[in-house]
C-alpha cells in the first residue's frame, strides 16, 4: 500500500513534485515569513528522506547544498520521497544570524511549544508536521561564527544503523557525537527517526569543497537507501573519529595557525603561535594528541580559554580527551 504524504493539507502523490509555503509569522511591517518546502516523490515505494539547511540562519553552505540539489533535480528519487527545506530559520537567514529575533536557538528548542517563543513554535511545527513523515534525514550545518569545520558527519556510533548511514554518506570525517539536549536530532531519535548532522565550512561564507561534499554525500545516502540507482564515487577517504577535543588558548593575544583545516597532526606538533598584541611574548601552541584538524578558529584575536582548534583524536597523550563541542551544532 502506498504511503500517504500530506504537508499543510496538500497531498503529494507518487511521481509528483510540489513546493509548499508554510507561513510561520509576520514581520512588524506585515511582511509574511514563509518556509519553502519542496517535496519530490518517486513513482515507486521507498523511504522518506529529509534534506534541511538553514536551521541556523547564517550557516549558508547547507542552504546552498539543498538549493543546488533542487535546482539540478538531484533531490528527485526513483523510489520513495525527499522533503527539502533549504532554509528553516528565515529570520536568521535574512539577518545573517544563527538565532531568531527572540535570541533563541531553534536547535536548542525542540520538541517545541506551539504557544512558546518563536524558536519554540518553529521547532514545534517541525516536530509535529515534518518529523512524523520521514524515516531519515540530513541536517546541514557549518562551523559557528569565524570557525571552519572540515566536512564531517556526526552520528551516534552506539546506534548501528546511524553508523551505517554515516558510512554511506562518506564524508571526509565521521564523528561520534552523542545527542545534544533539545536538538532536532535528539527529538527525531526519540521518535525512531535517523538524522545525520553534516558540518562543512564556516558561517556566512560559501565553501565550494564543503558544498560539493554535502551534495555528493546526500546522493550516496540516497543510493544506500535504494532511492536512486547511481551516486558519485567518493574521492576522499573517510576517517572515523571516536573522540575529539578542543585546543584552547592558554594566554590572550593574536593566534597564527601553522596548520590547515583537515590536516593530520602528530602529538606535540607545533600548531601555531599566540603573540602578545604589543610584542611582549610569542607562545607556541602544540598538539596535545595525534589526530586531525577538524575545526579551526579563523579569528586571530583570542582570549585566554578560547577554543582555537578542534582536534579529531586518533591517539591521545596524557590528557583528558572528550567531546567538548561547546561551540558546535
């Protein structure tokens, strides 16, 4: 029996494509703010996959990934259905911001409340109208303000199916990432849905490598789910990262990196220098462990304790290795 797919009262039948606009709210100017949802159904039965960008409005690489897939018809499955939401947080997108006007982060507001803050209402809509329709999803993100994330997929390794999905996506890095409280991924997981988080590039900047990796990974995932017959062969090795840690500034000053995002590093390797603004000192920053640079702070000005580099650890030294992703998705 063919599965029904109804969004906002519109039924999308097998073989159909439809764009649906969902009114979320209005600006004080009375201008409507609408979420654009593109649905494409194959003629044959299959799973339903969500491809979503712009949950954080300033993370535009995810927006571009989903937009290009729609533009080039790469989202169209032969079997099953694909729901594309290029921009969830319209307010943040037009204001170059991670947040909504109420200062809330949508990805800390799930499962939401229909009578709550704007972020909570938006999360409530997704929880009750989109998540129940899907089986799988990819939530596309970038690094936060002035931080680059080398293309990576985050999933829960304790869930064998999640790990297989990440393997099929085949990003350059796959990170073990426990659920974050009140996130889309956690809420979907509680409802039995499998969501991968893709991170690539920096907010408010296009990163062509990250965009292409995101598109090709989504296609490989669609092939793995038997939604399409062909997908790009991965040209980059997939490295599994089970532990990660932030390298933090021990002093304040100006940080100059001597390594690049994605680079493999050895324990005690020089990562760069923190120099005093007025020329009083030059402090070396060394790697506390062997691994890969999976995240890099691009802002030279750092304060004591600031996260300057995210290391995917392959072999730890005498340190506390943890997943301290305090500035992540």
